[in-house]
C-alpha cells in the first residue's frame, strides 16, 4: 500500500533529529546566554556607580580628546586592513589595497550589528571573493589575520604586566618582550610546519580538520604570518593610544605604559564570546585593571562606555561604505515575442 505524505512526516522529523549533532548548543541559546551575561555584568556595575559623579564625568568630557581617540582607532583599523592584504595577496587575492580597506571596515560594521562573534569575519571573506572555493580561501586569510592580532596582543600584554609586576627597567622590559615574541614566532613556525602531521591525526569528518585545513596555504610561506605579526604590533599600539586619548577626555591621565598593560588584556578578554559586543566585560575589566593606578570605578566605567561609543563610530564608517558601494544593475527583463 502506498504511504500518504502525512505518514511520511514523522519519519522525516525523526531523520532530521537523527542528523542533528547531539550535545550541540543551538545558536539562539548561545545568544541568549551572552545577552543574560551582558545584562548581569552591566547591572552589577550599575549598582557600584555613584551616579551623580558618573554623569558629571560624562558631562565634563573633553570631546576633542575623544575625537582624537576615534581618529587613531580608524587609522589602526586601516593598518589592520593593510595587514590583511599582506596575508591575502600572496595566496591569490590581487585586489587593490583600497578594496581590502573597504572590506575590512564593512566587516567592522557587521561585527557590530550581527549577534555572532565572527559575523564580521564571515562577511569579509564573503565579500572578498565571488566563488565558494575563493571564499574558503578568503576565510583562511581572515583566520590568519585574527591569529596574528591575538599573538601581538599576548606579547604586549605579557610584556607590560611583567614590567609592572617585577618593576623592570626599559632594557629588561625590552628583553622580556623580545623573548615573548621569539616564543610566539617559534610557535607559529612549528604550527604551520607541522600542519600535515596534525591533519593526519584528525578524522576526516571532524570539524577541527576542516578548520585547520584552511590554513594550509601558509605552510609553504610561513614568513607571511611573521611579517603580519609586525603589522599587528602597530595595530595594537594604536589601539592602546586611542583608549589613552579617550581616558584623557575624562580626566584619566596615565602613562602610556599603563595603557599598554591594560588595553591588550581587555581586548583579549573581549575576544572571548562571554557577552554581546563585550558589554560589561570591557567596563568591568577596566575598573579592575585601572584600580591599581588610582582610577575610581566611575571613571573606569566611563572610559569603557566611551570606548564602546568609539567602536560604534568605526562600525558606522563601515556601514556607510557598504551602503555607498555601487550595486550591479539588474539584468533587463527579456521581452516576450509578440503574438502573430
């Protein structure tokens, strides 16, 4: 007897359930957890604020210094786009430098708007290439770009913290930084050079194998990543100076060495998908890390808030570029032949 469509529906549902990976947290649940975490962190900080003092700080903000911080942040993002171009061009993306800058700022906009932590990276890869294989390779360049940025953050943060905790002089601080940089570069060379061995140990159907295979183009050219780390230092130093300008706008005047210790640690924490857009994480860590320098809770939260506002500005620049780019004209509708 032939089965009706209604009889087949339960089987289709069962098959779909069987194909769904077990133990995997749905994306909506991850987003909900991050939203709850952000709300809890923000509420906790709000209870710690002396609101009249906090509002007075914002009212007396020197917006010229804040604007200076925004400009430096925009320049830092431009350098980051140059770093991305340096990683992408040698492996098959001959686009102009202006195209990479344009796509990079578009990614900043979508990172700000999309709920996922890597939404902007996906958009950058998608917009850079126009084929599936090309977008996969573009994704490889975005991952490599991210890794070099995190490596530079780690070196700067580790050097600054070691210098502060051990009261090191300039020569010793430079020595610690050089040692950490040597370790990072050695790990990159080891990781890229042994990629074939690592892939051979991972089952073909495992997600980690698909992720690592995207980095294979760099196996034959490890120097590309090492040079990108150099660009990353420029980016991270610029980011720290931008936050220092934002702090100065609120009357928080500290040595640049203090910001080099604090900002990379906050940026590393914000890279972990704990909350949405780093809300609460950024402000809470600023309060914690700036306290040894005599910065009060209200000032630390205010710096975080204006830092986030500067992030919104850079994201809106990318949104404007996305809207301004000419779209290809639609193909004309073919006319039907007249009836004879």
